[in-house]
């Protein structure tokens, strides 16, 4: 019972449905996910000593949090060795690396503060690095507000931060000869019933216009804007709502970013992808798992994750949807959190790639709903795992649960030795 002979069995199963497993494996190998650096250190970063703030929160104190660039890079490298395929890294501005006692505030950061990340990325063979302004956990978040603040000096600080980030994103794109997705997200909102929603939203739009007025290479830096429905301490309203973000992105020719933790609990991003694809050339996702709220639990191979992947694959949008992960669980081994989340999104993509969508679409078009339900349910127990094992083996990554022992060995040898 080898990986290869198992794969032969699986191949026959899918062939019966008209699905070419070899082709599916090839396409999966071409699909890169942007792995978020911030799972490794509980979204703390290297540029400040204060706690995480801005409507988001990590919970848990599992030992082994990465405390500096060396540790974070080592942990990322370890995680990526357990994940098949070639991927991208998603960095936040607060992960700037300052040398020789130098320090620059967020409105003054420069490409050179990310040179070490570029060197690291090239050494481990990253496909690219994506970037994010860090608009939280900072003293210039006055009354919790940034780009919507009534205070001009506050808005200007964050406008300058975003402009600095565009320059850094351009540098990252050039170094890796690929695009750099730069995602803007602000927590700005209010705990209780606002007296004015329009004023702050208008200021937000004007601040963004000011940021985008700077010249930059639009083929290299793909600016995305992330919406949100609420945050901790910001329960009544957030400026960057879904409608604000969709409207702004559409009219200014930037890209919308949908985080599946950022909607009302019964709303699903999988249902939104097709509509967004009809009106935007590309779009970006933050794949996460909300449990009852935007809790940022590790991505599992659950129904919604699979449905998101299906929408990407069956709409032929693997090169139009940029997928990044976004969760931060501090209650479990952080390498494991990354590995489980990345492998699961890949499994979801593989599951979609192995689905006979033409056949299913025809059943829908012909209103043969009985057969549609019956076949979709039968496909759920097809041997996905055997094809997945083949992918891992071909890519030189651990097959099945074999990565767990490796992860635990790293915990014992490295993580538990951190103070
Ligand atoms: C928070 C947003 C945002 C952040 C990261 C750190 O709710 O999802 O993506 O999580 O930028
Ligand atoms: Zn997000």
C-alpha cells in the first residue's frame, strides 16, 4: 500500500466522473497561498512594545512565541517545510527590522527595513512577499482612529505610513519579480451608537484618495481594501464597512479584499465571490475561521472553506483570486496553526479541482435537482486523501499525519527552549 498505488486507485475513481487527477495535481502545484507572518508572534511585530490593540485580539499563551526576526524566520521556514508547494509570505509593516540602534516611526519606514526579509525569502524560495500597512497598536491611533480621525495630523501620519508602505511594496515586487498585494485595513469605528457615520466615512475616502494619488507602478503593487463589520470595542459601527469598501474599490480601480470573519455570522464569502468577480478584474481573500464571531481560529477543512475553493476553481479564477490566510491562535503550537491552515486550504482547492463541475452545472441547468444533490453527496466520500498524499509526496512534503511528529520535535528542541 504505497502512495503511488493508492493514487492509482483514486485516479480510477475520479476518471469515472471525467476528472483528470494528474491535471488537478498540476494546477494545485501552481497555486500559491500568501502565508501570514503574524500567526508566529501573536500579531506583536518588532517596532513597538505595547500590546495588540485596534479591535483585534489574540487569546492564549502557548509557549514558544517568536520574539525577534531570527525566531520568526526560523519558524516560518519550519512551517513551510511541512507544507507542500511554493508559497508567498504576507508581512505587516510592524515587522520592519531596524539595525544598529536605528529606529524609524511608521510614517518613515523604508525598503531597507525589509531587506532582511527579502534575503530570507530568496533563500527559502518564496514566490513573493505581500505587504500591509500596520494601522493598529500605535500611539497615533488617537481615540482608536486613524484615516477617519477628525484630527488632520493623525490622518496625515497614517496617510504617510500608507505611502511609505506603497514604496516598500514596490521594492518587494521588484525583488521577487512578481506583484505585491498591499492590503489596507483600518479598525476605525465606535463602541456605541454614532451621531455621524457619513463624516468619518467621507474622511476615510479622502484619506485613501490622497494615498492613491502618489505615483506607483500599478502592475506591480496591487492595492486591496479590506472591509469589516465590527471589532472588539467597536461593536456599533466601523467606517470600512462592506458597502464602503466595495464602492470605494470599484470606483477607484483598486481591489476589494474579503475576510470571511468580517461579515454577519450567517453571511458567507463563498456566495459573494461570483458577484465580485463579475465586476472586478481580481479580488483578494483573507481566509480565516470565525467561531460565533471574528475569532480568527485556524482554518479547518470545513464546508465554507471548501465552498470558497469551489467558487475559485469553477469560475476559472485561480489567477484572479489572491488568497492569503489570516488567523492568530495563541493557544496552540503556532507552527501547527500555520501548517494546518495552509494544508487545509490546499486540500480544499484540491477537492474543488477534483469536482466534475461541468456535469454538476448541467444538472442544475436542466433542473435535475434530485441527481444534483445525490451526486454532490456521493462525491464527498471520494478518495481525496489519496490524491492529497500523492501531492505531498511529489512535492517532498510530509505525507499524511507524518508532519505532526516533526512539528513536535521542533517544539521540544526549539520552541520550549525560548524563555
Ligand atoms: C483584522 C483584519 C486584518 C488583520 C491583519 C493583522 O480583523 O482581518 O486583516 O487581521 O491585518
Ligand atoms: Zn483579515
